[in-house]
């Protein structure tokens, strides 16, 4: 499950570039921190994490995943 979770993140890295991913990740976390006032909740509300956690048990997900699927997550 962990390997699948991180493989989903790798697909996100490819789509956004590693620096783009890191920058967006930080921005989403800061927005969540301001919105929820809770660092842990802010982490779980990051769209990259939402996609990875929602699909880390689906071992076919990376084969069928739509590009930029993380953009469909709710912030």
C-alpha cells in the first residue's frame, strides 16, 4: 500500500515537475493550515494526498489513472 501511495505521488511529480509539486504541496498545506487551523488536517486536505490515500489500496490505479486526477480532489 505504501509503495502504491508513493507511486501515485511519482505520477504527480511527473505532471507538475518535482519543484512544481513541492511548491504546490506547500501552498496547499499553508492554505489548509489557515483554513482549518490544524497542521494534520491541512496535510490530509492536500489534493495530492487525497488522491494518494483514496487510491493507495487500488493496485491497478496507476495503470488506469487519468492525468492530473489530483485536480479533481476537494480542497
